[in-house]
């Protein structure tokens, strides 16, 4: 009996609390949508365009017919009266005869200076052209002796000679053979140009001159 009254009281309280709560609407309003930023699309690689190949020019076919050029008209013939006579040739001037080249004056005597390097003895002597002259152990033979011509820039004397080394023969002994020491031109203005190569003696040209006339004995 007491349990039944308790259940009746709980049911009454439950009905009273349910009547006091508000009734929710049948369709509740939807919540406003929030705008979301749209994602940026990733850049895509553009494929390279293939190279453009120009088409090969088409070969032209040779023409079937070749047109010949028109013939060139020949000039009219020249009349005899239109041709002027050629002027007479000018008088040629005779060429002047060339002057003969001035030759060097030749002389028959050469003046030579010799030096003994050991004793310091120096001597000046004359050597006629074609006649050997001895100075101690040297034998000088002059082949030619000249002086420079008037048209040459330098006045000089030159002599072509040979010099042989030949010691004197000792009594009772044969003469030793001669040995050529020098052969060529000697120049008075340049004694060092073609010098005599000898360990003991030295020699050089001084000048060229004419031989003195032979005196005639008075009768």
C-alpha cells in the first residue's frame, strides 16, 4: 500500500517537470556557413614547343626551252675617208756614248813597311812588280800595285802580293822549302783588313809609285 503511493507520487513529479520545460521547435534553424579560403592551385610546367623545321625548298626544274639572246648587230664598216693618217714618227735622238770607266792607275813599285816583333826592328823598302825581295826570312813578290781612280770616294793604294817564309840556307845544307804565309790584296788605308799572319814578322803596304827613270850616262 505504501509502495503504490510512492510510485504515484514519482509519476506526478515527472509529469509536472515535463510540463514546465519548453517544447523545442520541430525544425531548428541551420548554423551560418563560414567561408573557407580556396586552396591556390600549384603551377604546372608548360612543355617546350618542338622546333619548327622549315620545309626544304622545292628544286626548280630546268626550263624546257632556252631562249637564245638576240644577235649583236655588227658595227658598220669604216670608210677610208674617216681614217686619219698616222702622224710621222718623231726624230730619235742618238744616245750619248757612255764614257769609258776610269781605270785605276798602275805603278811598278810598291813601298812596304816591315817589322821584326822580337827585336822591334822596323824597315821600309821598295819592291818592284814581279821581282822577289827578301827581308830576313820573308820573301815578298808584288804582282800588281794600283792607286784608286779619281771617281772613287776614297783615295787609296793597293797591292796584290805573295809572302813566303823561307829561312836562309846554312852553309853545306840544302835550302829549306818555302812556305806561303800571305797571298792577296793589301790596302794602305786599311792595314788590318788583310794583315800578314806571322808569329815573328809583320808587314803592310805604304803606297805605290812609279819607278825612277834610269839615268843615262853622259858621253
